[in-house]
C-alpha cells in the first residue's frame, strides 16, 4: 500500500493535469460555466475562445495549432477553450452548433465575433489582433485609417463610429455622411465591407463614410431604429439632428454607393459666390486656395448698362451652380478697372466680355476663345474640367497687383456732368481787347 501511494504521488508530480484536449502547460485556459463570466466577460482583455468536443476529429486536428496560438499570444491576447460537449449550457448561450467553433471576445463581450478563417495559429492570431486594433481605435474616438464594417481590415477611409463620438463627428459636422450600422457576424455586412471601403476612398473630400458596430454601440443603433444588418443612413451636409437621417435605398456595389452619394452631395452643395474684385481682399476670397479660379472681365458700365451686365452675371451664376462640385472660385471685374490682372491673363484692352481660368498654384491660365455665352462658356469649362485646352504661364509668374476701386452700385452708368460757366464776373470788353 505504501508503494502504491508513492507511485501515485510520483505520477501526480510528473504528469501535468489534463482536461479534454489541452493541459495546463499549453497556455490554453480551461473555461467552464463557473469561471467564464469572471475570466472572459468581466475582463478587459481580448479573448480567443474555442468551443470543442473531445470526440470531434476537426477539434483534435486543430489542437496543435491552438496550442501554438496560445504560446504566440501569451501576454498579448488571452486564449481559452470550452468543452462544449460537457458544458452544453455555455455552448448554447453563445449559439454553438458545431465543433470546433471559435469566437473572439473583443470590445463587446456580450456579442463576440465568429472566426471563420483558416484554422492555423497565424490566421487566428491575425484576426484576434485585428479585433484588438478595432478596440483601440474606438477608444481613440473613431479615427480614420482602421477597420470598420464587419471584420475586414484595410478600410482606411471608413471612419469608425461609436456611441461616444457619433454626435460630434456626424451631427455636428458640416459634411455629408453615409453611415453603415453593421454586426460583425452578419454575412451581408462582410460582403459589403470591401465595397464600402472602395466607395469611401472614391468619395473622400466630398462625402464621409462611417461604420458603427451596432452590436457594441447599441444606444445609437436603437436611436436610429436599426433592426437589420447592414442598415445604411444618409445625413445631409450642414448642422443636423437625428431626425434628418434618411434611408439609403441604393445598391451595394461601390459604384452604386458613389453614384447615390454624389447625387445627394450635388443637391446640397451651395452655388459658389460670384465675387466682384475691387481690392486684394476680394481677390483672395474668390481665388485663394481654390483649385481653379474663373475670372470674367465684363464691359464698362457705360458700354453695357445694368440690364446688360446683370444678364452676364446671371449666366455666370448659373454656370457656377452647374460646376459647383469642382469647388472653383468665381470672380468678375469691370473692364479697365484691374489693368495688371487683365494684362497678366492676356485679356487687356479689347474684346469684352472675356474670361480666363487660372491655376494660381501652378501660375498657368487658359483663355476663352469662343463666344461669351452660356453654351460657349459651358463647353470651355467642360474641356477645362477634363484637362483639355491650351494653357499659358501667368505673366511674371506671380499674382498681379490689384487696385482698390469702388464696387458696382447696381445702377446704370452716368456720364460726367459738365460744369456751367458763370459769366457774370467776366469783362467781355477785356476779352475782346485780347482777341
């Protein structure tokens, strides 16, 4: 009896405890209904959890890779396993219907992400690290450059939205927004993810695309009545409230999303201001920082009265509205009021009205050769927008000097009034003597 007890003691010391497919020395944490909530749900760490059955051949094949995963992620991400054949209630709680099932418990422990990738240590580790990256980005307020819809990575121009940053980034901005409410486990969301990312890149600078994990940020999802995934809402430009949200009813390819968004964007973009250049300040407000500046020189008010001038201005405003998505500057001057500007753009001295389109960053311009009419200007600007047409360097390769002049008062021009000569004090006899 003493010998048997000694042998049992030796075996207890020499052989590590074994549970299911894993032992305590593998780095895989044994999870049960007793400790699961405390270790996984209440812990801030990211967890990878395998639900398995001892008799499952695929589980047995995965075990060496899973042990390798636990050692590779040690100190970074926690790795655990549940014998779901023994602990059926725990498997049922998380919707486990087959073995092995791997779930990643990230920011929202109540709604883990299903892992459906390759069953290698490296692939599972990459998915777990991606989940950790999402959690960090959400903590920093949803900065762009990270993963968003479903579990895909590389969605660099999609902005991660949360309950905390949604109002500030979307409602309090002046921008157009398309927001996707998604669930990480949703197959349609996963299919949409690459299309959403491509659309975000194409629409950059015009319409912002965001994504909110509705399983994590349930407050915002409930506020916008989200009942299925993915749900897409449009928020128009300008200050807005939650009631301004509109349903997206377009297709789910990147081209469908871009076309739909640009149509909405065009409807909301205000027409550019047509500025009269009367000094340096007005010139800078019209042209500075703009990709191109459309400058028209209109006839002098004595050569073209108020009705005539307003007709030209109306045409320019109409075309400004048509090309408003280009974000060009639009300005006009009266003939001979800004001679240095006319000279620099080779429009000086004759042929009014005239027009030039200037790129002040490159100091190059193109002059309208056709008629100064709606159709003529439209054709000219369309060619410019496609990069066609001849260009010339701005004279002196610098911004021309701008004079300070009076703004047009909206009235017809008046010829100078000749002064009457008072002859009462003139001695006509003296004039006769001089003659």
